[in-house]
C-alpha cells in the first residue's frame, strides 16, 4: 500500500474531508452481511476473520434516507431467554425447555423435530409439521406439557413467540393454544383467510421472522372447562384442514412484559412531510421480514448478550478517509497551468475484504465530481492489479474516465461490478485555486479509526473526548455524519 503523504499519525487523513471540493471517491455496497455478530465481543462493522480474530471493516455506513443503518430478522436472533421456558425457581441448567423435542407429544401425522441452525447457524429451533396427508376435516397437534403448572397471575402473562411459517396450504389453519388442566384455552391463529393485524392472529401467510406477543387476559377463553384460564399447563400447536410447517425459534408464556426487538425506522405519519422518519419499537411482526434500525441499542435488555446472525449493514461506503493508509496525497506546484497555483495529485489503493463470515451485495466504484470538468487533468482507475505498485501498472491496464465527467456535483459510476478481494487503484489529478488548496490541505482526523457513526453491541456512536480533542471539530463532524451524504 502506498503511504499517505502528509499524514502525521496512522488515524489521520491528509486532506480536509469536509471541504466542499473534497474529491469524494468511494466504493458503494448496498448490503454487507456479517454472518454472526456477537454483542459481547464485537462492535460496529466488526466480524470474525478467517483466522478467528475479530476484524473491523474500514468503511462508513451511510444508511437509508430514513437513517436505517442495519437490518436483521428476529428468527436469526440467538439469545438464551428465547429458549428459557418454562423457568423454575432454583433451576440452574434450564433442564426444562420447550426446545427439548423429547418433552413434546404429537398425534398421528404431526412431527416435532430438532431443527437447530435452520434459520441461521447457532440459532436453536424446533419444527412442527404435518406429513402431507392433511385435508379438510383432518386435525392433529403437537403439545408441550410443563413440568409444573404456572398458576400465579395467569391473566397477566404473555404468549410470546418467534416463528417462521414455512408452508401453509390453502385452507390450512394453525392454532397456537395455551391450555389449563380442565379444558380451557386461549388461541392465536395462523390462517390465510385471517386478517394479519387482528389481535388473535399470528400471521396470515408464509413468512420468516414472525413475532407475536399478547397478554393472556386479552384473549377470549374457549374450551370445555369452567370458562376461566386459571393455569398454564400445556402449549399446543394444532393443525387442521390442510398441511403446514412451522419453525419456532422463541417461545414463552411466563413473562408479564413483552420483548423489544429494536427501534425500527418508519415513516412518521404525524407530519405532512413524506420524508420524515421516526423510531418505533418492534414488539409484533405479523408479516415477518427484516427490521431496519439505526443501531442495536434498542434491543431488549434480555438480548444484550445475544448474537445477531446475518446482521446486514445498509449502503456501506468505503471512502478515501476510511482507510488513510491506502491513500497517497500530494499538493504540487502547477507551473504549467496558469491561474492555478497548485495541483492535487491522489492515488488510492483499495481492496474490499473477503471472508467466510462476510457476504457482499452489489458494489460500485463511484466518484462525485466536485470540480468543473476542465479542472480535471486526469481521473482513471485500474482493477485486479494485485500487489503491483501504481507506478508500475501498465498503461493498457488503466481505464480513463476523464472524458465521462459532466456537470459539477454529478456522481459518476466508474465500475458497476466491483468484486471483493480485488485490488483497485484510482488516480486523480486536478488543478486548484489558492483558496481550494488552503481548504483541502487542512489535515483532519479520519472517522475510519473509530467505531461507526451508529453502533450496536459495545460500539459507541460518538468519539471519546480524547479523540475529539485530537481530531478537532472537523474530525467530529466526519464522525457523526453532518457532512452531506454520498449517493
């Protein structure tokens, strides 16, 4: 890698990234997915490298227009509380758990199987499925019986579940029932003919990451008992009138409060501005799907030690200033260009990391034109150059895009098929006026040396006071993203 000219320390960047004329050049990635994000040991943009050590992606999460920077699915959350039902006083090893398939019983045509890892590696789950023989009039069930009934404050307890509806035949109905010992029960339904937003409906379609939480006292009691649900003795999943397959990753009927699955960025309907967004705590998800958030900080306290599998960062930018050691910057006299006292000459070498625990989306090499076209002496790039020094890259390997420049402030996509683990070199040469040189040559602190602008787990969205002093106000602005967003 070329050294960064004028860089005083490894974490500084040899140019003012906040300047209006800063030559914004970056690789844009729509979705970067980390296979497993352990909140106890990982920060923002961190992943486990192929050697088992924690590594950090040198990049900036630009997010969406609504400021969603990450997304995940509830069925890919690995957290002990999701499997800790029932929970008994004095129990240390949680021997009793609904995840133990041997503690379930089922009728003919219904199976209960261990499906650990089905939704994501490391996530425990069970699958409840019919055998393909169910049709109108056919009924079967799988039932979990608690080792000891729960009899205290039953109406205050919540039926909580995280599940995937893998298949649901037309006409098939899946009922999730909480039952006492004398024939009474309450019922939450999965049916394609139901209304998804109804309070007693889990979902009305096949879906992944469905979240359902409702207090038992809010249900109408059904059954043949005394008309009162006075205990939690069994949880029954009943399937009738068609085949269905359901995968459970979370189940509880013992808590008096709901789990929080993060603060999702949603359109703010209380204003007249179509572009206003707000945060909304996710406690139910009848249609499943990804939850888009600014950070993981809104997750329930019960999930503070959880591992979020397949955590995806949205609209990642690999910018010049995110890896200062990859940039060589020099301000040279422009004797051959009358009226322009200085030239900015820049070389950027960058390779996007590839690893078993990283999945890349679509990537593009982009440049924002911050000067008029006639100011550019040259803008070119080369790909797949390996360890070749930029000065030794053959002329026929360069792709010159100078003639593709247009109006000032337009974004040029130089390469729309950027690949990970491939070395790219960009060379940039432009004529500067005296005030542009003065502004651009102010050395700033790079945001790349810190946690991202919004973090999850142990990450911190703001600089420490020490780094603020070291980097200066410009560095702080870079960190929290006040500067205009790239496309």
